[in-house]
C-alpha cells in the first residue's frame, strides 16, 4: 500500500470513528460542526537552518580564498515561519464536550530570493541560491471541552494526537547577476513520518446558530527523523573541507551514514514541526 492510498484509508477510518457514534446515540444533544482555520507557527528547524548557514559560510570562505573574488553580500534567511491550513469535523456528544478528526497542510520555506547571495568573481557578478522547503500533512484526533462565558462567548481547551507525513526539499543553483533564471545543479527530496501531540486554548464567538469564529493558541510536538529517498536516508553531519579548513554542516541523502575522520556529528536529519501555533478560523454547524 503506497503512502497516498494509506493516508486516504486512515483518514476514512478516522472519520468513521467520529461519525459512527452519532448514529448509535440519541439525536438530541448531538451537533456536528466543521472547523476551518489558517495558522501561523514558530518552528525551530535546527538541522535545516544549520545546513543552510553552512552553505552560506562555504561561499564566503571560497570567495575569501580566491584572489580577485569577494563576497558581495546577502544572507540566507532561516526557515522559521510556518503556515498551516486545517479542516476538522467535530461531534459535540455532550453540551460541553466534543471529539474531532482533522487534517490539513503545513509548510515553511526559504525562496530563491530570500536565500540569494552574491559573489564577485573577478569581472563577473554571480548570484547563488538555495531554496529550501519543509511540508507536512497531519491526521489528528482531538478532544475538546468548552466553558460558556456568556450567551455568545466560550473558551475551550483542546488536546490531540495523531500522525504526520512530511517532506523535505532543497535545491542549489546559480546565475550571472544579469540573467533572469537560475541554473540548478543539485536537487534532493525526501519523505518521512512521525507522531504528533498538541494542546491548546481557544476563544469562540458564536455569531448565530450556524456560524462561529475562534482564535486558538496551541503548542505542538512533531519531530520527524526518518526521512528517506531512492538514494538512501537523509543524514545531518559536518564534513571537513581541508582546502578551506572548514567544517560544513550539511543535510544529505546517503545509502549509509557517513564515516571517517572527515565527518562528525553524524545522525539522521530531524525536521521539527513542533512549536507555538496561532490559529484563526470559524465553525460551521450542520
């Protein structure tokens, strides 16, 4: 069973787990809601950013070592801000209690322009870039408890757990400063998966019987360290460049873990989707 088919089956089973109790229990007091949100998250992607900064440092040292070359400037931004879109089906099985199952899409990236650095190679000004992206599709089952503060305002707590299917992508390219497009010399993409745990606190405003708005702050734990691709496993390591006397941090897919005196800090690469998440969205009651 491939990953795409597996995700669809798991999502279908999870949805049945939420909807079947509605058929089994009396209809009075049961509400079905759809919750949709967009969110901003603060991620701590240490391995990803150390690799990106190692690439910048390599070009700085190369420029300093070649007569007539100078580092022209630019600073690759860190992969830090995450953006999420989440949809969730909630079953209110008691006046203040609900259970839900949700999925969505989460990503964070540094684009061509935000990772561009310039090296003056004699008479030629060359621009280098290393766009990097991490993305994930979660499947989460959550429990909710609501407290009314008035006829239209409620606060709630949420606790959930689930599974995460993730992807890591980076590319390296360069161009003359006068050119429009980059020529890419390397590309790697790897996929992985891992467990997810989250908890949050929210405020809901009930507009009318069928529509409500909410703001939610949550903490998420979701580390993935099992990335693989056709050429092997994704590793984080530092590799020694003897000509520059420099240990460069890298993320690279290899058939087996790098070994030898020119490598240190070798381990499987970690992409951490955990952190603080701020959500805004709305509830629709069916």
